[in-house]
C-alpha cells in the first residue's frame, strides 16, 4: 500500500505544480481577456478569471458566501479523498491515480481561491461561436480523475 501513497502524493504534487506554473505564466505574460489563437476555429489560450465554480456556478453570489462555500467544499473533498486513500484495502493503481488527479486539481484551484479570490482559466475550446467555458490544468485533472472514478464505479471496483 505504501507504493500507492507515493503514487498518490507524487501525482497530486505534479498536478499542483503544473497548474500553478501555467497560471502564473498566463497571469504574468498576458493581459486579462487577451486571446492567442492556437488552432484557428477550435482552440485559443484566453486569459479569464472565474470567481465562481465550474461553468460560473456561484459567480453572482456575494464574495464572502462564494469564498466560504468553495473553499469549504474544496477542503472537505480533499479530506474525504485522503481518508479514502488511507482506508482503501486494495492496491488499485488506476483508482489511486484517479483520486490523486482529483486531489491535485482541487488543491490547485483552492490555492487560487485563497490567493486571488478567484481561479485563473485559460484553455478556450470552441467551434464557430460556441465556446466551452474556459478551464485550466486543475480542471482538466479533476475531469480525468472523475472519469476514472466513474469507470471504476460502474465496474463495481470502488
């Protein structure tokens, strides 16, 4: 089981560091709402800030309510993940990897919320005039981790 702890910690740390490096780079090298086309008609690097959660959830709530709720949920989820990893009876590498991606992403965005009161997003995927909400490395890690967790759940392996 100790191998899984190491995988969990290292994967989460890699996600946190990569997430924060990319956000600091965007924040220091671009102006807010600046957009750089990468794949014309499909993908831009666009600097935006999201005061809410996924898809702008709680973006219109008061800053105090939003901060308390989002920081509280992030801390609670992180504690649940650590608890589950510690109590896990199997050495399921894929499940550990999925949980570490979720943990790393949650902590990456939590750092932004505490430091800035909002999250830096910059990955802008779109087709024609339809834009998927901008996201970041942490969001991507949480999404991939959630897919892995969902896969394990439907297979009855959690």
